[in-house]
C-alpha cells in the first residue's frame, strides 16, 4: 500500500476547512484523507469530527483531546499515539490498530472496534484489482485508564495486557475478545457482554459486574476481590419498601416535618430503584454507606443529604441540588455532577453548611458547569476529574485542616432545619 504524505501547509489548509465544516460555517469542506501518513503529527485539540480518515497512519502522533466523533477511522494505525482525552464517540474504528496507544480518559462511547475488511492493492495490477483481508482490532497493551467505552463494539478484539482500570464500559460488547492479563480493576461493566471472551489472568478487583453476560466463561474469584455483583433477591423485594419511604420523605419535606417522616437509606442497596429518584424532593435524606452505584438522581432535591461513605460510582447527579450535602469518604468514581448545585446551604441568617467531599474518591468524575463555590475537596483522589466551566470561587482542596472547633451538622439531628432552609432557598 502506498501512503500519501502531506506538507504542513496543505494539511493545515485541509484542517481549517474541515473545522469550518464541523462548525457549520459557510465555506467549510469535509476532510477526506484516505491512506495518508500522519505519523508523528501534533493535532491536539483539533476538530476532526465526521472526517473521512480511512487507513491513515497516526503512529506516534500527538492527539490529546482531539475530536474524532463519528469519524471514519477504519483500519487506521494509532500505534503508540497519545490520545489522552480524545473524543471518539460513535467513531468507526473497525480493524484499527491501537497497540501501545494511550487513550486514558478518552471518550469511545458507542465506537465500533470490531474486525474490519481492509482493501489491499494488487501489486501487479495496481489499483485496478483490489484484494481484501480481514483484520481484527488490535489493542494489545493499550492504556484505556478512566476511558468511557459505554455501548462500544469490542467483539473479537485482541486486547491482551490492556489497561481498562476505572473505565466505564456499561453495555459494551466484548464477546470473543482476547482479554488475557488485562487490568479491569474498578471498571464499570454493567450489562456488558463477555460471552466467549478469554479472561485468563484478567483482574476484576472492585469492578462493577452487575448484569454481565459470561456465557460459559468464568471470572476467577481470586482476581475479583471487592467486585460488585447483581442485587440480591431480598434487595429487590426491599426496593418496594424503600420507594414508599421516599414518597413519605417527600411529604415530610413539603410539610416542613409535620407529615410523613424523614427517610433513612443507611446501608441500603438502592440499585433496584435506579431511576425512581429522578426529580424527587429528598432534602436531608440519610444514605450513609448506601450502595447507589449507577443510580440516577437527575434534577433531584438533595440539599443537606448525607452520603457519607456511600458507594456512588457512576451515579448521575446532573442538575441536582446538592447544596450542603455530605459526601465525606464516598466513592464517586465516574459520577456525573454536571450543572449540579454544590454551593453552601444557608441554615440561618448567619450560618451556612458547605458541601463536603473530604476524603472522597472521585476519579474521572464530571463537574462540568457545576456550582462548586466554597465546596470542600480536602484529601480527595480526583485523578482525571473534569471541572470545565465550573463556578469554583472559594472551593478548597489540599490537606484537611484540623477539625477542632469546626461546626458539623448531622443530617439526622438537624434535618428539619435543613429542610426549612432549603425550602426557602429553592
């Protein structure tokens, strides 16, 4: 195969025209760069969404935060490329080679990385006759740490020794994939398909394995310590009672404590009611050490809620009101706080309660456009967390100060006061 080499001026002209096209600006033109050698180029931050890049070579290229959404990356060579934070949702990556590439914190949602049919020019007849050969996707030794692979197609992929630690892989298709010696520790594999996958030596410590399809395959229990499986039958039955408690709590909230009762979800498994909380008024609930993995709290009123030591990995708090909430020592990896209210909650004329994340684990959590003014982020693990566009005036992070003399509000003792203050502020 003969590859085309472009000089820097020609490449820049193509990129600028495409970026106009991608932005809907008059005069733009979609990039069509089939079988172009782009090895070693720096295209970090450039917009190549919807571009036609079949068969291009990006070996050793610098592609940090490059936008490849919906792009045709069929049979591309990304060996040892730096794709950290790249946006590749719904990209056609069939037959691509990612061996040794770094895709840490990249977005590969619904991308297609299955086996692809690659065209090869006949040596004797040139491009007059084209032969085809099947080439499986190759991700051996690739870094996917913290990446999002929800709904992606990884069927049959060769990914021996790849690192998927802390990845979100909900609904991913990995049937027949070679995952020998992979690191899947902390990965969220809810409803993923691992039927027929090779899992020898694969690590699943602290992984979320709810609804995973294994077929006749097995995960070595010794390699899955702390992994989270499906809710128990008793938890599913208990969910009916918890739903009633939530509705009683709403009545308590709306009557300022005169009707209903304050809900306690301490230690409860909330996963069977994952979608029920959306938009509810659950101000000052107590959910200490609850299992809220993947639970959706979109637009929920949660002012002064107590989530101390809760497992909320992958939980959705988009647009929720969490002013004054307690997330101390909670697990919040991959949690979504976009557009959430996390500023202080006014308790009285001269007293406020800051939203507290002290000691929390929040790797790759999303706080984009959130209001985190004066929130406490002491002693947190926020590797890869995103705060684009967040209001952060007065937010504090670093080592936790001495707690002596600090005012601590316990949701159980002060819940009615919190509810009244939140009702006036809402």
